[in-house]
C-alpha cells in the first residue's frame, strides 16, 4: 500500500510504501518464523516507521542483520505506552519472543494518561484511546487504574460561542486535572515500564528499553530498577550548516528519517546479540550520569506489586 503526505503550498509530496502481514504488523525483511528465535519490537510511529518505505525502518534493518532470528515490528503510529502494554498482553504468549524491545521516548507520557490537552487533540482527529493512571492504594502500594475509552467533552454550541468554548476547556481541564500533573505522568510511565518488564519475565522474555531520542530523563530510574536499556544513538535536533535537520523527515514531518533508522539499527543489533547471549545489557557505569545498580529489589525501589 502506498501512503502519501503532501504540502500543497510548497508543491511537495512524500510517498512511501507500507506493507503489513496477516496479524497487522508492519513487515520486516523476513515475515516467516520458521522456528527461529523471535525478537519483538514495540513502540509508536518511530518504531512503525512513519513516512518511510518498509525497507528503511529500523526493525526491517535489524531483521536483515539478524537472519537467524525473526524480528516482529509491533510499532503503531499514535500508540501510548499503555497501548504498548495492552499489545504485549495480547501477543507475548502467542509469539513467545526471546527478546522484547521497547522503542522508547519520554514524550509518550501524556498519551498514556490522556490529559485534557491530548484528548482534545485526539477529538479533533475523531479518535479516542484507552488510558490509565498510577494511583496509590490504602496499603501504600501502587495500582494501575485502567479507564475505558474516553473522549473530550464538548458543550452544545461551543463551536459558535467563544465563551462556551472557554467554559468547555475549563471543565475538561478540571475533570482531567489529576492526569495533567507532571508527577502523575512520570509515575504512570515508570509503572508501565515495570509492568512490561514483569510481563516479559512471566513469559520468559528478556525486556530491553531502547531510547530513540537524546532525552534520557528516565535513565536514573531505569538504572536503579535494573532494566536492560540503552541511550539514544543520535540527537534528532541536529542540523547541517544550512539549518536542515539531519535525522528528521523535515520539511514533511519531525519523525526520524531513513538515516536515523539506520543509526537505530546499527546501535540495536550488537545490543541484541549481547541480550541473546547473556540476557543483560547496561550502559557503561558513569555514562550519561548513571551509576551501578545497587542490591535493592525492585519492590523496595518502587512498590507496585
């Protein structure tokens, strides 16, 4: 299937080929398992490869570099970390992957909790999404509160009255107030990462968090909690001397371009080799401000389970 994205005023058009298999996954270089060990890669549009032909996406390139394995691309454009968790809950038992990779960006925080601003953006596209929130129970432990599909709440005549529109936004901001707080987004993201890790352990899979951006705001949490993880290999905001983005699909979009996806694949492939062999990968101690993991258990660090 050929997808297109155009900027009419500049007479520019981006065409790219998207192929999916019978399970709805974007294809990699090898869509057949054939009894080979499985590597499942989950994420949002950065992992799906928005704006890129199939063979330019990093899961395709990883598959080409690891022909002795089957690489599955579970990236979906617009997905939140909560939707990634739901996808894992549906697919891990069936696929039985040896390694599970999360293409991670801290920018996904607001999607999982669906604060009022994000819900309004979705509503403008005629979409709704599931959401969740990490909350403290009476016993002091955290639980993940799962919400049904919700939509931005519109008031009658808000489209024709600026005053009603203002009241409408205020009501939505008030109704979803808890989810808009920075600490709520942060704790929910950490909670989701821990649930993904525990789900993978339950199914005998090694879980790895691979940053796709330079922002490593969760590095201390990942390191302290003992995650397998790696920092992003490049800064998507870098430009050449003329001011053109080196790693983005600019001027069409800000998603990673083919060059960025090649860097992702070149970085991830040797990490996957190590994960397959030892089941563990960590950045060097001291890199990016990290430190050696202490002996505390995950339950003591973060009482979720």
